[in-house]
């Protein structure tokens, strides 16, 4: 045995070299078992991990050597009171038992003695004051020079503790990576499903999708334009999913929603303490998208000062976090989208010309839904099926007249508005047949909700006439005819005024002869 200092450290170095490159629990344990047996003979060797939260034990790997009955290596088990492992864990000190037969109260002694194991040594595995578990050696014949063995084993246990701690940390990282990868696959699958639900049949969209397929697997910047609700976000995701970057992230940035004072921090990240509230280092959107695609939605809303920094990043493919001076180089693809015509903004000087041309290498314009009416029926069917499945409701049925009404409507909100209409129909009339009247009522309610405050204040001809007559009646104290009547004031015959009052539904109030105006009949 290597009890001399030089021999001891050579043995420890040989064991270290054997275990340092192991990447699995079993291979690490096997390497330990083989090398330790070259130093001294044992009949059973095991490493047990302690779970303080559940007060339980589990084997680091399958034990080497004799396997006594009743001692399982396969599953986690409660920490047995009166066991050798319990003595080590409670004391956090080595335990040496030269003769197990003299310790009948030990719960594992009987099983070990039955297999001929007469003595045992156990040592705690402590790392950074945290108890990881214990290491156990059992013998049929106690080793010679026993008094010198614990000293060597204590140094060996420190070496083994470091190896086990590294392996446990590696296992945690591997489990975390697997979980994150599953989450990533779920998100990709979800986006792929959304992409498969993107239906079209019109010639305009067919040509557009051909252009998308041509530009997808390149690193060229793409500018997507079109009215609100036409599907710019969807086209951007489709480009990403068709590209070689599909296995990396698609990171969307809504430029209109960014606070002006925090735009650089959101896009490029910041260092801890770089400004008030920066309590930790933060990765920006561009750094998150490394290897993938950055989608700059509503790019026309980006303030002019931030446009300069964005242009620099797009040209150099590198940036510095706010509060840092170390440049970070990245690989990303840029897709931008806008519902505005950016050229007038370029002429006015509110959008940088050089940034416009940098983003607009390939321009894709999505036509509004009213210009591709061939897609409406296909979209209606797809939305109806998908929303019914999502809400667990029976599908809505449409009469021919209802479908014609949907096709005639101009859809100012485009595909998004169509989806909202179908969602409302599914919620309110799931399983029923929708006719033209139902559709007209729903579309009219949407149109009414979209009226601006200016439109609501603008009076119709009937409202203006009624208001004019009411003012005249009020000024004349409710008198219609005669020298001081409202008819003379308005310059019309009394009979005509009486007819208009009745027609417009103006009624005299019972209080003080004043005139009241109930709502006009439709």
C-alpha cells in the first residue's frame, strides 16, 4: 500500500488522471473502482448520494463487488436510521467499523455479515460545506496497516468529492439543456403549425410566396410592407422557417412599443449598474437572436437617434451593451416590416435614407385582402375549423348568401379582421347556420366600433333638421303658428312644420311645454 508520501501522491495522481476525462456516472465510477483496487483490495465499494430535502439516499452508480441481499442500487430510498450511512451523514466524519458482528444494531450489518463482509469504512463527501453523500469500502478481511488507511482515504475522498460534484453539475446542466431543447422544439412546432395554417389560393399570393421561397435561404435583408392585418408577421416567420436558420430563434421586436429611453438596452442589452434599475446584466434582442433572425416590426416608428445605432449594428454585425466597451460579434438575419410608405419619411428626414436601403434589399408587399378576394372563402373555412377545435365548439355553417356577403365586404382590417369576425361567430353561434342577415349585423357592429370620434360627432341630415326645429321651438316657447311661432321663424307653413315634427318624432314634454326628442326611428 502507498503509505509513503511519494507513493501516496503518485497513486492519487494516477487515480485523478483516470477519472478526469470521464463523462458519465458509470464510467467515472468504474474508473475509480479499478484504480483504487490497484492501491488496496476491497470487497465492496459504493458511493451514496444524500438528498437533504427528502432525507433519502441513492447510489451514484451501481456498487462494485459483493451485493448483499436487501441493499438495492436501483432506486432512491429513505435514509435508514442506525445505518452506516446515517452515522456518517449525522456526524459528517469518517466511520470505521473493524468488526460488524459487534454492532448488531446497525440495520445493514446482518446482510453484510451474511455475505462475509466483516468490516467497513465510510467517509463523508463534503463540498463547499454541502454534504453530497458518503463513500463506502467493505472488507471480508480487514486490510493490514489499518491505522494508515484512513489518512489516505480522506485525501482520496476529497478528490472523489470534486469529481462527483463536477459530474452532478454536468448532469444538472445536461437536464436543463434537454428541457430547454424540448421547450424550443415545442415553440418551433407551434410556429410550424401556424405556418401550415397559412392558406391562400389567389394568383397574387401565389406569386408572392414564390418570391418568399427564393429569398428565404439567403442572408439578405427583407422589408415587408402592407396594410395592418395582412400577415406581415406570418410572412416573416415563414421566411425564417424556410431558411437554414430555422433551428435558431426568431426574435420579434415591436419598435413602436419600445420606450425611447430604453430602446438601446432592449435591442443590445446592458451591463449591471449601467443605469438606474439595471440590477443585473441583460442580454438584448440581437444577442438572443444569434444564429437566427431578428424581426423588426413597425420599423417606421423607430426614433431617429436609434436608427443610427441600428444602422451601425447592421453594417458591422457587432455592438456593445449599454455600459460596456467590449464589442460583441453576432450572426443574424434581419427582416423588417411596416404598414407605412417609408419613402415620404425618408424625404422629410424622419427616416434615414441609408438605413432604408440597408433594410430594403428585397421588398415584399402583401396585398390587402380586398384585392385577393379568392382567398376569403379558404380563410373562412380554415379559421372556422381551427377556432372550433380550439374552443371545443361545433363548427359554424354558412349559407351561400352569407359567404357572398363575406366576399363583398372590403375588410379594412384585412385577415386579422376576418379572423376576429369568425371568432365572434364561433363563440356566439357555434353549431348554427349563419345567414346573410347575421353576417351584415356582425359586420355593421364592427364598422360602428371603428368610427372615429370625428365621425360620431358629424350629424346626419335628419339629426341636423331635428336639432334645427327643436331650437326654433325652444326659442318660441313651444308655439308653432302665429306671428311669434316657430313656423314663421323657420320660414315654412305651419302645416309643414307640424308634419316634420311628427315625421321626426319630436314630442312635447309635459313639463313647461318644452319639446323632447326621442331617438329617431331607423
